[in-house]
C-alpha cells in the first residue's frame, strides 16, 4: 500500500489533545538542577565568601550578584494618594480623574495608574453586575405577582 504523505497517520495526536494529559508530575525536579545541587553541595559558604571577596575587589558582576541577593528589586510597593470614594459606577469618572491628576503631579507612576485603573474597572464591573442582578430580581418579582 502506498501513501501520498497528505494522509493523516492514525497514531498522531488529534489537534488540541495532549499526548500527556496528566503533565509533568508535581514536585518533580529537573535532572540538571539536581546534578548542579549535588555538585555545589557543601560549597555554599566558600562560594559566597569568594563572591563577596570579588565584589569588594571591584568585580562589577560579583558586586551586582551580591547586591541582588542582599536587597532584591521590589516587585510592588504601596501607593499613597488621595482617592475619592467609590459608591456607584458613576463615581468611577471622579476616581479616574484623581488617578490622572496624581500621575500628572508625579505622586504615582503611569504603571501604578494602570494597575489602579484595572482595580477601578473591576469594581465597576462588580457593581454593575450586582445592580443588574438586583434589577432582574425586582422584575421577576413584578412578573410573578
């Protein structure tokens, strides 16, 4: 029997279907990581001392490594500025205006403003959903009477 190459093989996976649906077992570790840990086992103190020695000697890569371990960069920080309270979806415009003003005044960064905007948007969606559910419930009560 000859095949043209365009025919699909019955042993191939179907599109969108994994060959290993269970995936990698939880807690399993990479063999390379295990080998490196075994190689470095017991040498942590000596390696740390050497890195500090190199950093103090002016090696910029060692200095950067040491500083990153001593004081890693902060991923997030608290933001403090005046924000009007949000009691309805309509208050979102005032809050957005306050956020833009805070960015313009240098009180918060544009990235912080973007994150705050996402929070305001989530609040408005939650408020609107609750309001719609309440209206629907009222309409259902009216139609059953």
